[in-house]
C-alpha cells in the first residue's frame, strides 16, 4: 500500500479557484538583456516521498474497487470493462508468478509487443515484484533486440507472439543471462498460455512476499530503462525512476484537468494506440491508471483497424502524433473531393481555422473572439463537416494530447474550430515524456506551451533548450558498472533542440542543434519548419531538407500512400508506375506549389530551390527512420546520395 506523502519543498500552485474550476498559473520568467531566457511553473502536485508505481493498482482497488479502469477487447471486437479490483487481482497473480521463477528485485524484464492490455498488465506486475522493465519495439531487428537485452542485462523477455520469439534466432545464443522467454499468445491448443502458467506457478507464493517487495520500493528506485531510438549511433538506456513518473503524471493530470475528468458527465476515457515502447504512450497509460481514467489498447494503427476500434471504444480524449491528426484531416478532404464537395470542405476548414484563431485571441485578451458571422458559419458546417471529423475519432473526442513533433498552427486551429481542443507537448525520453505543455484556458497556437508544473526551461547562449524538474532523468545506464552516468549538469539537461521563449514564456522549438544546415554561403538553416509544413500536405509522406555545405537548400520528398492513391483515382492515373509518378508533370506542379507555400515561412536564403520525389518510401525496416518515425539523416543521405547530387548539378 502507498504511504502518505510529505509536503512539497516549495509551495504548490493553486490549480482551482473558489468554484473548483481550473485556474491559470503563469510561469515565473527570467530575462537576460531584455529577452526571456528562463521560465518556471510551480508544482501543482506534491512530490512523492514514499511508494512507487506498483502501488497504483492496489490503491485503486482499495479506494474504488468497482470503478472501471481498463477495457479489454474480446474475440468479437467488443471492449469489456475491468474494475480496479479485478485488475489488481490480475497484477498480484502475475507478480507472484514472476517471483516464482526466481526473479529478484532489481532484475530486468523486457517487454516486446504492440500496444496491448497484456503489456500494461505485465508492466505493473513486474513493478509489484520489484523488477525493472525494459521496453523493446516490436519492429526491432534481431540485432537491435539482442543489443538492448545484452546492454540492460535482461533476465526475462516477454513477447507478443511465438513468431517474435523465433525472430530472435541465433542472437539468443549471445544472451547467456536471458533465463526466461515468454509469449502473450494463447490458442485453441494452448488456451492458458505462458502468462496463465505464470499465474498458476505463483499460487505457491504468499501474497505477503509481493507486499514485501512492493513496499520496499521508493520514488528513487529505478522503474524502467527506456532505450532512445536515436537518429545516429546506438541507443542509450535512459534510467527513469518511479519518482520521475510521479512528477510527470501527477502534475500533468492536475494541469490537464478538463482532459482527465468527466466530459459532459461522461467518465473520461482514452484508447491508446501509440507504442507503449515509447515513453509518450507509457506515460499516458500510467497517468490514466493513476487518475482512474478508463484505458483501452489498440494494437493496430492500420487506418481501417484503428477507425473500427475508435468507433467501438468511443474515447473522450486521444493521445496522438501529428501524423494521425494530419491523416484524419486529409482523409476527410479526400472523401469530400470524391463526393464533389472539396470546395465546401475547404471553406469549412477556413472557418474552423478562423474560429481557432479568434478564440485564441479572445483568451489572450488581444481580440473580441468569434463574431456573429463566424459563429453562424461554424454552426452551419458543424453537422456537415466537423461532426464527421469527430465521428472518425469515435464521436466523443473533445481533447487530444499531441506530441512527437510540432503539429503546426494551421492544423491546431482547425481542430479547435472543429470542436477538439489540442494540447501540444514537448519532451524526450530523458524527461519522462512532456516537459512543456499547452496550458488550458490560454493556449498559444504554434508553440508547445509552458513548462510542466514543477519544471523549468532555459535557453542557452547558443539557443539550445535546457530542461529541469522532478521529471528529468538521473542519467544513462552504464552496462559495465550497472550505475547511472551522464545525467543533468547543475540540474539542467541539454536537449540538443533549439528553441526560443517569447515574452510570456511560451516555448517554440525551431530545430535540432545537430541538424542545423550551414550552406557554403554561411547561412544557418533549421530544416524542421520546412519539413513539418510539407509533411502536413496530403500528398507528402516524408520530407528531408538538404543543404549542409551546399550552395542552396533542396529537399527529398516521398509520397503519402493514401493521399497519392486518391490523387491518382481522381485523375485516372492508376496505371502509372512509381517511377513514372515521380516524374509526372501534374504531380510535380502540385508539389511545387506546396514547396512554394512552405518557402513563405523562411527567407530567400533558407528556401527550398529544388526538390526530387523518391520512388520509394522512407521506412524503419530500411534503416531510414527510427521506431518513433524520426528521420535518420546520415542513413538517408547515404542511401540517396545520387539523387542528392543530381539536385546540385547545373
């Protein structure tokens, strides 16, 4: 059970007014030579002094045993609720099974699976048994998997299927410490499965053993080693403690009060479809259980599968990356075009964006808000367009937490006008996910918001973003010593990202420090704004801006499969091969217009002068992308060196 927490070291900010409604708490700012260089927000929740994440299921079972905290999909595709008491019982049974195998507190257990109920169950069961969990992306190669398991000293591995276990292949012989390999899978021939047999084996372990292990954990105990996917070099194991997660989720839940509480008297709920191997998805899963928000899992992100799961689950908020929200918007636009209503959709999009912009101005006191004409137009298009956008997300979604990369002002304003408020976040694995979040009641479109309560942001002299707070990790895992190394310096973690704080403390990310391109003319160019703008276009899949030590800026583009399929159908060009399509004059004209629009964001010296369309996509399997879909620039430059050279020939 959880022990009471001690008072925080600094006074907590009041997050509610006399009426109990959320209250805005603005950041404290520090200026240097007139410019804002540091912003900090006081904590909304006290730091945990005792206890661990392992206590959450048991606290929920004690405080609200009959409340639905999870939903699990059955064989017919229906979501069945699990109460807090039922989930705690499953966690206890599986934790006893893990103890029965001889695993001791501090041992590492790796989980390699898609986003499933079993992932979350095993995560909490491992913590209850005193173990440290190590996520592995299910798309990882055998070599990548072996390297992580070896580096972390993993003693047990749980995978989703027997095929994943077999894929480890000959690398298994290079893992002498790996004593156990289990699969989540069951079948008619084996309805119990490995997890069921673990629970059976745990019957010989007394409940008191798990209580002993669980109560020995503290906020300073390591909870997980999450390996950064890394755009260059081998991944590093980030050491995150139970206290790091408490600092993150407790303050996020208090800050995003409207998201995690009931919506229109409906209990808050979310369907998680982003990978639990990534800290973003993991943080939300923990936050939902901490706040007793009903949580479902969706293992497939194929459009048809995900839309079916959203329709069945009907969440009130979503965790998403910009790609998903872009896809919903572009699919809606393509459907409207197919029905001959493209102009109507475009007008509805303009009205939604105008509504979002006007609402933001009203919240900041810089404008009167939406006028009568705008309110009337929005009401007209709500049943025609906006309701259909919301229906594609399940019909009840009112909020979305978006991270991973910048969403962009246009799309954020559109969704606000369509009735879905977007909370953007910025963070890294090293900061237990979001370190900066859009503040409710006072968003600023195009920025990632203010520091998470209890956190702080500093802009270094060279423009690098530095982060501090209880959610910032202590350092990286050293496989040789089993110790933590290379942590924050003087309480600040250098992110490698470039950014700026405006006069009110809102942070804007402008690019990666190591990704800055320097042309032969000496111009420094941040590729991120151009790339983010172009990736939002319905015909563009991936974009990589090139120009380091070159006379001008160019770009490599790939085509978005669904967007280009629709474009081909509408123009009767299905017969074109990929190579022919990449040279099609009509398509190149459409892409040139998109490039021209993106160039309006930057100066002439920073603009894209030429581009080429690659006849293949950039994929993780080919080594072009990380598991979180970030571009590995050196790998792409090497793979398409000839195409890049052609862009600079006279």
